[in-house]
C-alpha cells in the first residue's frame, strides 16, 4: 500500500462564490444586471427559478454585463 504523507502549509481552496438572484421578487417586465462572466451560472439559475416559480426569463448580453428579464 502507498504511504500517505501529511503536507503542511498548503492553503485550502477559496470558498465558492454564491450569488442570490432576485427571481422571486420580480414582476413581468422587471430586470436585473450581473457581470457577463457569470453567464452560465445565471442561465442555470434562471432555469431552476423558472421551474420552481412557474415564471419565464430571458437573458441578453449588454457589453460586459448580462441583463435578465422576467417575461411571464
């Protein structure tokens, strides 16, 4: 069996950034803006929120940002 060694001084990974999007607070026509680097996270959050809340969302890039609208 391979020997397992303890290594000292290695920093743990940084905690994952958790974003809370205001899907539940939105009325039809409302929107919010997030940095475009969070594109995939926001689209996944939109899908989950749409299923959970029964709403529909649309998202478009606006330069370095992503705008999300509630459409239904």
